[in-house]
């Protein structure tokens, strides 16, 4: 099992969710986050004064999938999130050693 974590542009969330659900991947967690990478913030102007927003608003999507669905999850997220511009985001894949469904006590693959 793997946890796929993606940091994406906020306006791409619905497209990504739709792509994942259409591929049969459910159980998505979404968080509002702030950060920066190569984009290094954003310069804006307000009443004639320029200022820099260093930490940009992003969304973090987390989904735990079986090893066989990792490539599908990556394709769904990349395809729906990509604009070709700096700031599209990143995807991280981490191993998951244990999953337990609290309600039933099912574990690992059965809990997904």
C-alpha cells in the first residue's frame, strides 16, 4: 500500500477529485495548506504599493491506494492538475505499513 500526497493549485481540486473517482479511487483527504517552492511567492499590488505573498495557498490531497493503483493515481492527478506553469505542485508517494478501519476492525487491503 502507498500514500499518495499531492500539493496542488486550489482551483484544480474538483478536476482531480473527479479524475480519481472516475478511476475508482475513493477515500480522499483534502487540507488547505500554504507554502512555496520554485514559485517563491507572488508579488501583488494594493493601492499603489507592491507587496509579496511568500506563502501561497495550496491544497494537499492524500489518498491511500494498493500498490497496483499507484500509477493510476499519479496519472489522474498529473493529468488533471497540470497547467505547464510554475506552481502546478508536487506529488509524493510514501509506503504505508498498516491500515485499520476503526468501525469494523478490518486491516490493510480490506480496510481500503
